[in-house]
């Protein structure tokens, strides 16, 4: 599968089969994330993998209930990953402050996308999750209060393998060529 | 090339050959970016491709001079891309406000990584750039003041094709498994 095929195959999967996710595949997804580029090579990320049934149930219930229940589908995912956004290195943080840009968020975007693309290649389905009860998740996972969990990922084998057509803005709306002649 | 090979091949390229970059390859990189996922499918990105010599020289000089000359290598790239971070859709922006997270930055991270991975597969070299004179770049490219250009990408064929070993934190430092038993 070449990259453009992989990009088309990766999609948000919100319905999972019961098939367990092998640990070696999870490790390959994490390895792809580990190798992601980042501002000044800060690597401002860490991952808590929640794959045992007891923790998974507890975290899922806490994360996706109440006002967060729009993501309650994720309760059925056999694996959840909590992504901690770490601080950038001093020089990247300084540059980011000067530029008015939180580069560590961009970096988390890159690393998590590596994870989900590797997962798609392995036949797994994932969904990016941004809306969940972070406070409760951190409490259960013993993540220090001052740390930020901006993203969670749900992971499992898809209940069906239909690849949907992607709905996106047309290319002419999102790119132009600078022409000075 | 499978995805883990591609991840290893993608690296920051800071020295380019004179070989011009074909437009159809650039378009495939942009297409990979276009298909990237984003919070609530906001697609908060647009791209200005600077590939004609005159604009390229003008933008490069403005972007990577003075205090920004640590990135002056990018002046020799035959193509530059300015990435505009657009606003998220209302619902994603509201969620982001509530969660204290700028999801459009994460989304830009995803889309630009799609671009550079596609480029790597095509044999192109790229470098993510965060430190440049945004004000001057926007002026030359007629980007409205209120818009943000957080990222630029330099693009060209690498001067050599040596793949370097990546220096990253060890896996045990960045992932753990939640274990409740």
C-alpha cells in the first residue's frame, strides 16, 4: 500500500469488533509515533496505553459520560490511548512564544497521526478524540494536574471494513500558487 | 515502501539540488494534505505554493534573514509553501475553548505531515519551518493581517540521499501501559 492509498484507508472508526489488539501491533504504532519529527526535536509527547479490560472500562466510563457522551462510542474500543502533551524544549518554547504559536500542539498532531496511519496499515481502526473528561482521565491514570491530555485515541479492529469516501474542501479552495511572473 | 519505512525515510532536508520540482508531484503532496483528518472535519488549513523563481527569491529573502537566518538554508529550496492556519468550525472552536486546546494547530500538524510524507515517498526532501519573518511573508503573499502562518515548508530534491539515523527518546520513556490488574 503506498502512502496515498494509506491516507484514503485511514478513517475515523467508531464501531469496533471484539477481536483483541495484539501488543506487538500497538508497539509498532507507538514506534511510528516515536519517530515523528517535532520542533527542535522536542518530542513533546507521551502515551498511556489502556488495554486491560478493567482500566479500559474505568477510563472509558469517566472519559465519555455526561456532556462528553457524544464520544460514548469509544467506550466499546478495546484499547484507548491517552496522549500527554509535554513541554517543548526551551529553545522551541521560546521560539513559539516569540511567534505566538504552541508548537508542541502541532508536534502532537504529527505524532498521533503517525500512530493512526500505522494502525490503518495494520488493519486497525482508530478515532482521534479531543472531547472527553480530561480531569477524570488524569485522576484515574495518575497524570499530574499540571500536565495536559489534549488527545485520546480509540483503537480496535473495525466492525466492518468499508472505506468511506472522504468529504473535503476542493483543492482549488485550499491551495494557490504565488505568481509574480 | 510500507509506512514504517516511509517514516524512517522522511527527514529534515536542508540542502537541495537544482533539479526542479514537477508540479504534478507538488499536487500529490497537496492532495495528501487535503485528505487529512481534523477536529469536526474543520480542515483549518490553506497552502500558498511559492515555486516561481522571482516569488521564491523574494519570499525566501524576507522570511529567513536577520534574526531568522538560522533557517537561511531554506533560501536555496526551489519551492516554499506557506501554510495558513485557518479557524476551526464553530463547534470545534467551542470545544477547543472549553478544553483549553487549539485544535486547529493539531490539525495543521496532521495536514503538513501528510504533505511531507507524500513528498518523501516521491523522493523529495522537505523541512518543517516554524521560525521565519511571518509579517514580511504575509505582506509579500497578500495574506490578511489577521490570518496566521504558523508553518512554512521548504521543498526540493535532496542534494544527497543519505538517510540519517533518527535521534529520539527511547520507547520506555514515552509510553506506559495502564495496569489495574
